[in-house]
C-alpha cells in the first residue's frame, strides 16, 4: 500500500506580509492514520525540500494528539525536510494520493500543472484521491477524461465560507473553496464549522477542515482495501 502525500511550497499569505503554508494537523493526523495501518508514504511538494508550515497551525489551541506526536518525531521531520519535487513523481508508483490543506495550496497547487496532471492520472487509473480543508481547492483545474470538471456532479466538501470569514481571510485568499467547488458544478455540503465533516463520492474523498483530516484518511484506507 503506497500513498503519496502532496504538500504546498507556498509560504506568503497574499500581500499581508504574513506567512502561510500547510496546516500541521492536516498533515500529521492522516500521516499517522496511514502509517500506523502499514502504508508506505512518500512526501512531495512543487519545489521539493522543506514545505512551509503555517505558523498559526503551531499555536497552542491548534494542537492535537497527532501534532504532539509529530513534534517528537525527529525521523518524520527529517523526511518532511526532504520532500520530492512534484515533477519527479510518477502516479504509477502509488496506490492513492492525499493532499493536506492550509492556505498555501490555494496559491501554488491549484495552478500547478504537475499537480493537476497527477490528480487526473490517479483518477483515470481508478485510484483514490483525498483532499482536506483548503486542499479541495486544488481540484479547480482538474478535469475528467471527457474534459468536464472532476468535481462536477460529485458530492464534495472543503473549507467553508463561514470558516474563512472566522479566520478573517476572505478578502486575502485568491478564491473561496466553497464558492469554487459550487461554481465547478460540485454538489457542495458542509457540517458545523470546525467539526469533522467528510464526503466520499466514489474515488474522491474531501474533508471540510483540520478536524476532518483523520476521518478522511480512514476513508482513504477503506477505499484502498476495496481497490
């Protein structure tokens, strides 16, 4: 069971002068769910090397059992510092792909041709694709073999407009995940803000927010067991 995890390389939060990146919980929680189940995990990012961590995800109120485990995990931190460049990754070597969120992916992965092609290949070859929080936004330009948007007519979720308003970044982000998924024809739904909410439609698994990361990874494991 080989799973690829794709993280952002983008660290600038728009023109605010503040930093962004990936959200630690959305990486650590699914990583350990998958690793503890015996998955062999490969880490990649557009630029390779160390992906930027969103500093807000290291705040005390953002900590969970998974993030505390990650804090003590020197081996994983070393692996994270050496992610593969995305253009060197071949979908044929993996059984599934997982995209953690954080605001970073909205800037780079949503427009990254390597990422777009990668997801299209995973989907075309009937392999599960899971994305959480802001990461469903990277599906913006991903298409099916017939040229239609991958999310069209599919049950999906992702970081909601009300959650974006709560973190006061509605005017900063390049697009709103909820709006974009709806615009593409996705059948978007959401649960209560900050609570775990995951949708699965065939091979496509999407989670609403950081709290949804673990459940999304568990659904990915179930999808892998069936494939």
